[in-house]
C-alpha cells in the first residue's frame, strides 16, 4: 500500500544486515524494472561499509536519523529495520524515528521477541538458533534474512504488477 501511494521501501541495517538490505534493494531495478528510489538500502557508514567493515557505527543511534532524513523518509514510506541480534542501536533508533513520522515499520531479527523489543508495526522473527561460529551473523541468520528480504520484495512487486504470470 505504501508504494501504491507514492511511498518507498527503505531497508535499514548495519554490518551484514545492512549489506543484505542494500543487496536486495539493488536487485529490484534489474529484476522488476523499478526506479532505484523505490526500494533503497541504507547501511550504517554508507556505501563504504559494503566493502570495508564499519560495524562500530551500529552503536550510534543518531546516525540512523541523519541517514533517514537524507533519504527524505516520509509518512507514506515503509522502513524495514534489519538486526540479526535485535539490539542494534542504529536500527532501533531508525525504527523509532520512522514510527514518529507515521511510517509503516517492519523489523526483522533472528532472536525471540522475549530477548529484544523492537518498536514496529510488523515484527518478523527468524529463529535460526546459534551460529556454528559463535558471534557471527552472516551464516544461518544472514541466509534466513536474505531469503526473507527476497520474499518481501518479490511479494510486493507481484502485488504492484511488476511480474507477468511467473516472469520478471
């Protein structure tokens, strides 16, 4: 509904979560012939963080607000906050800011809701369990998140008529 009313989708994340959001957003124009502004990925630290680790920026909640203001987040937009552990201040701050504007907010985390509260309209929990390499979120959590983002964006594009039968 947000996109039908002239809004956009913004994925917001840090580290692996941010990279996955940017990746899914980048795939929408070639797959669904959408303008690049329709689905956007925002990662803490900007595009440099795609290839150079800047995970320390995930702890600064003000950066998310600055990033979302730069993207001109509006009430008609949808913000999807991605945080594997459910505690990333960058993402939590972005969700709260978007809620204050009246945006539709969706959170994706890979821990039970009892472990972390996320201020959002739709709370998606991908309970992947402990990683084989402790402390990493780019393995099971990353794979589940990537699949979920693909499902979300594909479903939205199908609803918008960007798919004919089963063809892009």
